[in-house]
């Protein structure tokens, strides 16, 4: 039995995605959220098991997913430290890596730090698993399979989890801003908004898949679209004037300061 403590944006994206892909069965999942009404609605819609308290959830589950805000992790874990003995813990809380959990948990509690992103909801997630962990082989296989069912998985050394999480975890927000801006550009010139969003979103999806499949340097792919004196190089020039690449790099760097 797998229990989810917290079903906010990220926790619900993981759970809904895994249920949709049939990696998890509703009767094998327990949930708890401090917002009881939200948890009740989620349980009714997804048919998972609703727990009234964290204690009830931990007692029923052999593996627990911590999907709550980092600012309440310490108090939650310390309050449940004894109950979590001999259990397996998966955590998606930013900053709570192997070393940090070792200072909070009993030595019998096995744990793994994971950085997923919200596209897990539609089976296109990018999840980063910390290479250093204390799960058993069977538990690690299950966790890896869970996140593979809703996207791609990469194992990263501990020192790269922060920047990796900034890239894959934060960047969807930047891409949504790009999609919105592209669509606004189309609407400015008469494109209906719904169609503008579709064109922008599919172009982002297609460009990403093209780089993944061809493995060509993004600069090469950019050059292939830019004909001499053509419209695309004019647009690229406008982006360079606006410090487009420098701004994206700065956004990644700023997100690491948290």
C-alpha cells in the first residue's frame, strides 16, 4: 500500500498520472491532506482510500510519499518519526535530500529524494531520482517504475539535484509564459486565442521531441530554421536584443537561491 501525504498540485499530478497509466490501482493507494474537503473530493473522484489522519495513513502503508510544502516537513516528520520506523519514504520536497532526511528519520526508515514536475499529470514528466538513497532494490524498482509510468526518469548525484530540479521542476512555468507570449503575438495579428494556444503549445512539444529524437545541438536545429535574410532570423535577432538566452539562464540561477 502506497500512501500520499499531501495531494496538492504536484502530489495530485503524480497520483492522477499513475492511476491513468494503471501503474497504481485505486485500492492500493491511501491519501491524506490537511484540506479535508479537497481530499474527500479527490478520493471520491479517483476511488482511492481516504484517511482521516496522517497516523492512520502511515499505519496502513508500507511506503509513504511526502508531497507537502518544505516549510512543514520538519514538524511533520519529527511528529511521525516513530511511526515511520521500518517504512519506506519517498519525498518530493525541495531541499530534502538524503543527508537532510538522515538527520530527521530513524535509521530504520528507508528513503529516496525525487524531483518530479507537473507534466507527470499527462504522462510527460521529467523526474530526477537522487542516486544516493536507502531503499531496498525492490522498493527502488517500484519507485522508478512509478515515475517511468508518467514520463522520463534520470538518476542524479546529490550535488546536481538542485540545478536539475530548477531546470525540470521550475522551467515548465517559464515555458507556459513562452506559450502565452507566443499566443499573444498571434492574437495581436488576428489569430483566435484558442487556435493561438494550440499552435504555440504544439510547437513547443514538437521542438522538444525533435531535439530528444535527433540529439542534435539546439543551435544546429535553430540554424536549420533560419534561412538567410528570412523571417526566423529576424525574430531570433529580436530575441537576442531582448537578452532572451541570458534571461533564461538568470531565471535558472535565481531559482537555485531558494
